[in-house]
């Protein structure tokens, strides 16, 4: 090495290259989630990536929908001709909090070895742990490119309030995708809602996206652990069971009896979902919930809902489905109180089995 | 060390190397090193001990200097100044307890100043009394070495550490039920102890170069290499320390920059990524299939290399900015064709230390017997003993013992094997292709032997280690 190397020249060249590379990256925004080791080196995940304790769950939450779907088993290749493809959309109860992949609703439906319309039923879990109809519509729009024959959309009243729609971090970080749904399907939301994460020029550079890039990279690495262990969430030996002794609070969020104002609910997001599927059959399910036998059970069904609000909601859903000709299954009281885990909507494997059995019974009639 | 801490340390080194250079260099190195040992010490459940442990490091180091320094140099003015700087810096750190915000230089709020001054005074009086009452002869040095080894064992033997923690909790009126091994996580002490042992033993042998207090303390707790080595030798270190510092040459800056950047990349990109999939106590029980178990083991083998050699690169790069050329610690160890060469290129400064202060003296002693052991028995004994001790350096547990045994036996087997086959291998390996074949197959076998040894190193339980062995070979 020679001593006449100019240190300042190295700095200038390095800085210039840094600016140049970042400028290209910010303008180009390469599809950094589309290339995936899943379904190539590692088996695809049975459910979308989500994790709050990455080191133990070998899973993580990220907001890159391309990367999330690329890691899912649904992305494993062309849809076989003899497959009756079913997408499950919903919240953490569909995703399967505290459940192993085979214990979830999709796992139990798949293990039942069902057939529908002369084809083998394959159910794909596209549930995601946050409660928001807009989040569901967003995931549904991504799921549609996988050519489903049926969409089963499980929901509950908690997914409807307008203020919940963008609160999901997955929604808040995907404003561009939502704008697409607004333009194409009339999804209503305020694009300037401060809850949205709007990237600055710096955020679009490589250093600005270091977290997102690292998340995509970590997701690929956790593919090793997913393949090696089959684990994608933590299963604590003990957890706090869902609350059954309740406050004597008759309010649902800010709403007081007896009026559940439909204007405060994101019915448009639900309708948008039906527009997105474009004729593909949808089975809309009011998901099972815990009905509390404990204190103030006469006022509230559970932690989430006062009785009056939930009863109104059920009436509203029945009416809405009837008017629109939707296939609607109201399974709100299907599961006994002992079959819930840490939330009024999280089921035990037995609870999921009950639900799977009920849904399986209507599948054969859901052909296009 | 977190990346932020590393960048701050490197920025300080760069500033001093480029701007200040020779001005106040020795004091800067001394004060910075003292600050860093307090700053890096993580907060501990034992109240105040994140301050007392670095303080104990300083007290032990100063005592060690005192008993190793030539008598005529101890009372030189410069040493009094250095002692004042050391005590003053520690006192200033203690006084940060009065700041209205949480101290950023200590793990938690430092203990009461009165108690600190009392301990400081007691340490000074003890030192003076020792000077008056003791002669620092070979026997005293031996006692000091044993004392230091006892302290080392107290933090490396989990059962002992637990009881020390229990005693300290009792002394400080903290919950005894909460006593645990992690109470005494004494950052950097393994390296400090081995540097001091080297000076005590060299003093005993009459080959220790004279070093003043500032030089000695800086050598022992030199901040770039405090937490992860390398274990330098004092005679080499003080040569660099005493060499006048001109403006760093571009070569120095480039080499320092390259090593530092490479170190950051190895540690924070490669090693930290591999850590996500590396074998550990949890996933060892969860993994299914021999193939995936091998992958987790490979990931661990690479992770530990990139982690450790990354830190070494960072230390070498940072010290280069300050005019030091620390010794190398790794030289492509996984590419070596046999286990002996692996150990000549893995954590080199530690193995050199053990060679100098254990293996060679023990071998000489065994050879000096009237009826020496047969050569193979002597090789087996010394190699196994050396490797088990290296295992103990990491922690006195069954798994580290097994790891040491694994390598000791491996070295012995390689020694015997190469004796048996050397002539045949030389006769067969006459073409470049054959030579390469021998080298590649040797490297593959060596890597896998080392990787299998890591099972004991990575896991805390022997039964889980054996389970992993059975999974690797399809037995479970």
C-alpha cells in the first residue's frame, strides 16, 4: 500500500457512492419482499408471519405484504387443477393464537380431508392478529391473486368501529395499498389520517429502510427455524384466561344503549371485501365468542361486548346479509365457555374443532 | 459491547489519534480505560456491585503492579501521580451519584461516597501494611497467583459464585432467595486475570520488564481489548505505549478502518444474523431431523467464529488508531487441515498464554522425572490437562470440562495419527492435486470435529448435549 493515498479522496468517493446508491434505491424502490427462500429452500409458513417474541417464536411481525405472502405456503406454486382453494380471512382467532398450525381452523379443516364441488379442499390461513375489517380487506385483496374458489371471512363486532380500521399496524404501514383499494373498489378512509405511516425521502433510502430490510432478511433466516422445528409462536405453559367476571359497564366503546350507530361502523370495508372477490363465493361468519357465566354476565357477554350492542350487531348483520344475498353463518354461541383461552375470541383446539365441523358442513354447497 | 458503545470508543480513539496524538496520551489511555471498565460493566442485581466490581479490578491491578514493580521504582513521582489519577477518576465516577439524572458512566447509581472513600482508604492502608510487613519474594508471588486464581474460580464455578452472591447479599441485606450466579457478572475479569497472572509469573521468573503504574494499569485494562482480548504480552504492549506517536500514516488509518469495518460487519451483520439460527439450549430440544440439527450446529460454529473474531478486528482496528499493533487472535482457523493447526490459529493469544504458563512448564517438569512417563502418556496428560484448563477459563462446568476433554483427546489422537501416517502421507501426496485433497479432507474433518465439540460449549446441560449428538446421527 502506498503512502500517497489521499484519505479525503476516499471519503469523497465513499460519500458520492452512498448518495448515488441511495438515490437509485429511493427512486426505484425494488420489490424487496418478492424474493423469498420460503417455498424454495424452506417449506412455506402455514400462516402469515406475526410474532412478538421473535427469538422464541422464530417469527416476527413485519409490514411488507409481498414478503409476508411470499413466505406463506399459498405461494408455493400454481394452483393444482383438482384443488378447491379456500382462503380464511379474519383476526387472531383465525390466525390461531396459542394454537399450533394443525390445531387452527385451517389446520382442522385440512385434516378433515374434505372435498367440495368434486375437488379436494385446501384451506389457507390468511388470518392476522389485529381486529379490523380494513385489514381483512387488505389481506383479501392480496389473497385474490391466488385464485380462491371460496373465501371464508370470520369477523366480529370489534372489527367494525371506524377508529379501529387504521389502528392495525399492518394497515397503518400500507397506505399505498389502501389507496389502490380506494381507487379500485371504493374503500372509504381518510388518506391523511395521522395514524398512517407516511415515508419521507429519508425513509425511502437504504438507511431509512434498514429496519424493514432487516425484517425481510430476518424472516428468511427464521425460515431455517420454521423448517427445523415447525414452531411459529410461543406456547406459554400458563396464561391469563379470558375474563368472565366483568365490569357492570353497559357501553360499547363510546356507544351507550340503545343505539349502535351504523355510521360509526366500517360497513363500507365489509362491502369493499365483497367487491374485491368479484364473484368468488364468500362465506361470512360471525365468529364464536365467550358468553360469560360470571359477574355482570347479564349486562355484558364478555370483555368486548355489552349484550345490547352485540344483539344489535347480530340483527344488523343478519339484515345486511339478507339484503345483499350474502352467505352468512352466525356462530356466535357455538363454543362453550370452557373452550376459550386467553381472550373472548381465542379458541382451544376443541373449540376450533367444533367450529371446523360446523363450517365443513356448509362447504359442499359453496360452489361457484 | 453494543454497537453504540463501540462507535463511541472508536470515535474517541480516532480523535486522540488524529488530533491529540502525543499530548497527554498516556493519561488519556489510562483515564479512558478506567472510564470504560465502569461504563461497560452491566447493571447487576447486587446493589452497588456494578461499581464495586470495576473498582475491585482497579484495586487488584494496582496491587499486582506494586508487587511486581522493582522496589526502587515504586516510589517514583510519576507513580504517585498515576495513583492519584486512578483514585481521582474512580472518585469522580462515584460522585456522579449526585447528578440529577441517571449516570451514563456506571451501570446503576454508584454507592455512597463515604463508603467508597472508606474502601479506598482501607485499600491504601492494606497496601502500605503489606509493603511494610511482607517481602515480595517468589513465595509471596506464588501466594498472589493462588489468590488471583481463587478469585477467578469464585466467579467461574457456578456453585461457588452462588455462595459468594449469597454471602454478599447477606452483607448488603438483600434478598437471599434471589441469590444467583448472574449476580456476579464481572465484565472482562477473565482477560484481566490472565494478563495479571502473566506479569506475576514473569516477575517470579525474573523476566518482567519494568513498567510504571500508569503503563501497567493501562496494559491490564486497555479499553479496546478489555472485554474480548486479545491477551497481549506486557513487554510488547509497553513498546507500543512508549513509542512516540507521529501523525498516523494513511496506511495506519486505512488498515485501522478496514479492520474496524470488517469487525463490525462480522459481529453485527454475520454473527448476529447467524445467532438467530444457531444451536442453543431451547432449539436443541425443538429441532427435528438430523439435517436441520447439523444446520443449527454449523450456524453456531460460524457464529462463534464471526462474533469473536469480529470483536478482535474491532479491538485491533481501534488500537491501531492509537498507535498499538495488538497481536492477532484468529487466522482462518476453520481452514486448517488438523486440530493442532486449528488451535494454533484459534484464540491464539489464549493458547499461547496456556502454552507459555502451563503446557511447556508441565512438560518440562514431567520430562525432568527420574523415570519419565512414556512419551504418548506425557502428550496425552499435558494436552488433555491444558485443554480442560482452557475449558475452565470459560467456566467451571461439566460441559466446559467435556469440551476441554474433547479437544485434549482430539489433539492427542491427531498427534499419534500424524506420527503414524506422516511418512505415508508424504509419499502419497506428491502432486499438487493430492496435496490439495489431503488439505481439504483434513480441513473438513477438523471443522466437523471442532463443530461437534461446540455442542458442549453452546449448551449448558450434558444431557441435552448428548441428545443433540443422537439427533445429529439420526438416533433420535
